[in-house]
C-alpha cells in the first residue's frame, strides 16, 4: 500500500481499521483503510491514468503504467492498475484497439478517447498513401505525424500501421515496412 492508500489484498498490517473499506472492480477487490481513502485513491489513480493516456497518440499498457507511476511518484500494483484501467475502459475514457504483430498475433494498444478520432483519421490517410505509394515505413509515418521524434513516437507510428494490418489495409514486409495489400485490388476486379 503506497500513498494512494490502496491495496488488492487485505492484510492486518496494511490498514489501521479492523474492517477496511473495499470495492470490486472487474473481479479484483480493492481495499483501503476508510471509505474516503478508497474513493480518493481510486479517483487519483483513474484521473492520472486518463491524463497520462493523452500524452501519446497510442501506447501499450506497460508504457501507460510507467507514465502513471512516474506521475504519482510511486509503484502501482499490477492488479490494482489493471482493475482501474478496466474501469476507465468500461467508462469509455480509454479505448483498446487491436493491432496485428508481424507474427500474426494480435496486441492491444490504448488510446485516450479524445485522441481516437485523430488515430482513425490518420489510419485513413496512411491507407491512401499506401494505395498510391505501395510501400510505407514506420519512419515515414513518424516523420509525417510526429516530426519531433519524441519518446514513444516510433511506437505510435508503428501502432497506426499495425492497426491497418489488423483490419486488412496493409501487409507487413518486415517490422519497419508495410505494403499495400494487393489482394484487395484483385478482389474488386
């Protein structure tokens, strides 16, 4: 239990009261010493999570957790983080989008709901560019949408292309290069 005052396992040492406050979030029970501490801790974690998810166009869970922990100045238990993330997703504040990995597996990226329309618009623009140019690299996308090359921008550019691959709008050549799916054109002929 850190300065959030929250824990996912009730223990006598963690709380000053004999019957701590608790709430179930997606199958995980979250505990705090008092009802007020429970509500304040959950609110702080949820608000920080939504705020930090808006820093990058898209990010994976590990990056979001790092950003949240850095902002709060403390480590956040993984079960607690997952429970609160799930609640923010159910509320529609953070979206999870499936992307294709080069191996064919699917991985999820997280997008702040305020950035979702921008993400979708960029996907359409990239798909049009792919149709015209036939090949696009992650570096091309990063240079177009994230010219400052700040931390996390290569991943955000890759997420856009990987989402296109998941939806059939692009095909992996390698982990850095994507091409137009020729099969789509042949299907319309």
